[in-house]
């Protein structure tokens, strides 16, 4: 590669530059350690080197400019130049900065107005190269400079056009860095938004998890090992919430005036059908069922058996003022307008194309052949009914929200605001029912804003669903847990109250005495769940539970109106002394009539009737694929508890169960035969059937 000699402007030491691309960069002289800009020296005649007379030459054509050539005299032997390795004073890789600006080392010399056609050689015979000004940008290849010398010190030099490459490179780097910076900032903002949105929607579950699952310290290794050995029970996941037996649309407040605070939605034709579960359920309600039938006939202008669906709304006013009502009736058969209009009270309003009547007793409206409405009297109320044909009438935010969780296909649904019911209890219920009502409202507490209860009577099951709209002071998940805990404690509280009662008949005494046990079964069957601004308690019991709970609730409430709860409970009659042995207690007679009752509840009933501690070994049953929720259906009448347990074991696919009686511990355990064999447990041998 050709070399170029560049003198140091400080110590005059000539440095050999092997790469012409280094011209224009700053270097440090290895001799004097001074920094300077690498550039070719400007040769002048005053230098005195290689001076010789010149010979004139012909000027070449303007189209092909050439440098004039001279023939120098025989030169003296060239002086040996010292080859010194130079050191750049700036990094080889350019430093990227911002707002780059090119500043020349020397003042810029403006170019001449017109370039000369040829370059006249100086006296020294070498071309004069001016590096004091930046090169003029030119896209055509630069002409070669021929010095006429064959020595390696001064090769032919071609000046390259850089097109301001350094500045353009800086601008390109700035543009790419700015783009990367913008993309990074945008990515960070998107991630923060996703975290914020996810945290907002997941905070309920997070707080519920924190509240319900406190962090516990890890047990010591020895303690953990001992507990693992001592425990024979395996983890049982919580029972799933029972699925809804119906898939109807939510109940809507159409065709009724504004201000509904209590809503009752029911299917009278199904509940009043002869021989149905609804007929038995109504019979267990006693005078309440009779009163309901009379009110339906009075308000709806027809009997319950002719009404497929009925929505009854109570509109509460100021305290002490009687409530107004509105009823949306959907008959089982298409109605005959002429017959129905003949029963309407008042005059038809001319403002509407459909029949709307305003009378002194009530207002009425025919929506279509399958729907008509009875509402409060007066033109204003009739107009409100007519204007709510397409849009739901206004009500409280709580009722409006909780109606979205209802199902209009269920047999009975009740929706109310607890505060409004407490405020208007004087006009809603008789005075003797106020203590019971206030106890129920106190049990709900201040965290409940609105309540909806619905039930459905199936052929084999009784479905119940409580929905509570929470206030803004508590999370839905926390409210569901609190209400489930209160429900679990209710049987014991009811037992304390029942002990103070003294029913007048033996039948009432038995039913009321069993009411706490019924509540226990009901609380065990309920499972809690929550959603956006609501909590639920859902249960699915055997169909026998509906009439039993209805009758026991009615008799207990009726007896509570005659009981002074401020007095101490009377001592319970001892009756005959219970046998000491467990096997003798299990020989006591009980009434057996189970319809799809879970095994766990059956054994709880037997234990309560015989005052015996019966243990259901879930881990042992799992060895043979059995569960605690296996449905039991049998009607044996009055038999002993042992006969009942034996009948359960004799059911198909349940013959791997066995009974273990421990007289020392006073317990009876139901487990599986393989588990008993593995643990060398003695099973009870039932006597042969008579």
C-alpha cells in the first residue's frame, strides 16, 4: 500500500501515513506527544526543495485537463525518513452525539468564481495541494494527480467525495435511536395499562383470597410428619354450587308505574295444579296459602289456576301511607278482550291506540292477547303504565341491579329492599309478625342493600337461591362468606329459642323441635358464590325439604308470637334414660322416609334421633369409589336405626360399606370393608332379617 508523509507542525518530525482515509482526523505525535490534524502540507516555492528550472509545455485541451510536467535536475540522494507509528487522538469508531455540526479546523476559503482549466506547477516541480478548506462536493471521480515520481513516498492521490457522510450518519443514528426510544416508551405504557386494568378487575379475588386464606407459618418437619401419620382424612374439595334448574330470562319491570320496592313473581298455575309439589307446599303454609289465593282472585280478576305467570309489585309511599300495587298477569289461555274489558273499572283514555283504562278503584291496560295489567287508580298512574310498554319503570338502584340475576321461569321469586320493609312494616305485616321480621332484618345486617330469594320445586329436588346486593362498604366475596357463617350458626341460635317454646299439641312440638335440625341440613346444603356487586347462597335439597321447611317455619313463627323469650328456658324433659351402649341406642325406632337425601345427611338424621355419635369415614369410602353425597331413597316407615343402616348397605353398588362400633369411644363409624381389613378393625355383624 502507498504511504503519505505528514509532518508534525510542532516538532517537524515526518510521520508516514499508510491510509489516506485518516486524513482530516486528529492524531497524537509519538515524538512530542502533541495532537494535531492530519493533512498534507501546502508546498510553496519558498520551501527550496527540489527547485529546478522548468521547461514550458503545451497546454492540454480544456476537456482533458492535465497538470503541467517539469523535468527536474538529478536530485540528491533522498534523505531517509524516520518511520514512526502514529497514534490517533480520537477513537476509530465515531462517537454518536446529538445536534451534530461540522466545524472546519481553519477558516473556510470561498471557492473561486471559475476554476482554472489547468494547474500550473510550482517551482519545486510538485503539485500544490491546498487542504485549508473542505473539499468541494463532487459526484464525478476526481482527476488523478501525477507527480512524475516513481518513489513510494508520494503515490497518485484521488480525492473522494464524502457527501457529508459523517453528518448524514449522525442524523441517521439519531433518527433510529429516537424511534427505538419511542417504541420502548410505548411498550412500557402499554404494559403499565395492562397491569393496572388487570389489577382493577382482579382486586376483588385478590382481597378475597387474602381475607379467607391467611398465611400460616410452615410447621416444623417433625410436627408435619406426625400430623401426616395421625391424619386418616384426605382433602375434600368444596362442593360445587348446584346448577340452576331453569334457564329463563331476568324479570323486568314492564307495564307498571315507577317506585316498586317489593316484587313477588310466581307461576300460579304450576303451584295450584292438583297433585303437584306446589299443592303440598301451599298446604304446609296453612292460612298464608289460603290468603294468597284470595288476594290473587281479588286483584287479577281470575283464579290462580288460570294464570301462567304473575308479577306483583308493591309501590311504597311515605311511612304510614297504604302501599299501592300493580299486577302484570299472563293467563294460561289467550284472553278475550270483550270479556276482560267488561270487568275493567273506569273510562278508556283516548291518548293511546291500545286499551288503557283509568278508574276509581284501579287502572288497567291490555298489552296483547297474552298480557294485561292491573295498577293503581288515577290518570297519572295509567299513563305511567302505558309509557312503560317498551322500557322498564324506574326503581331503586338495588332492585334494578339485582333483577338482572333473577330467573322468571322459577316458581317463586321475592325481591325487596330491607330498609324499606323495616320502614313500612306497620302497613305491610300484622303487629305480631314484627318481632320475627326485625329479627330476620337484623340477621341480614347493614351490609345488604337488596335481597332476592327464589325457589323451584322439582320432581326430585328443591332448589333455593338467595342473592344479596352488597353495599359499597364490603366486597361481594366477603359478604358471601359472612352470610354463610351466619347461616351455619343459625341452627344453634334457633335451638336456644325453640327451647323456650311450649307448643300445645304433640304434633306441633315434634315439628318445632325438629326445626333446628332442618335448618342445619339447609345450611350444610348451601354453597356461597359471588359476582359483580352481589353474593349468593345456593342449595339443592331433596323435594321433601320444601314442605317440611314451610310447615316448620310456619309453626315456629306462630308459636314465637306466644312465647316470652326474656324468660329462661324450661328444663328439657328427661324422658326415658338412654341406653349406655351404642348398639342399644341404634336399636331405637325412627321414621325413615328419604328421597334422594345425601348419605351424610341421612346419617346426621340417624345420629340426632338416637343421640349417637356417628362418623362417616370419607377416606375409607374413597377406597371403593363411594362419596358422602350418594343419594339415598327409601321409605321404611318406623324401624330401628340399625335396620336403616343395614338397608343402606343392602342397596345395589353400596354393599362394600360396613359399620364399626366402638363402645369405649361411644362412636359408630361407617367406612368401607377394605379399609377395615387394612386396619384390622372389627365390623359389626347385623342380625339376620326376620
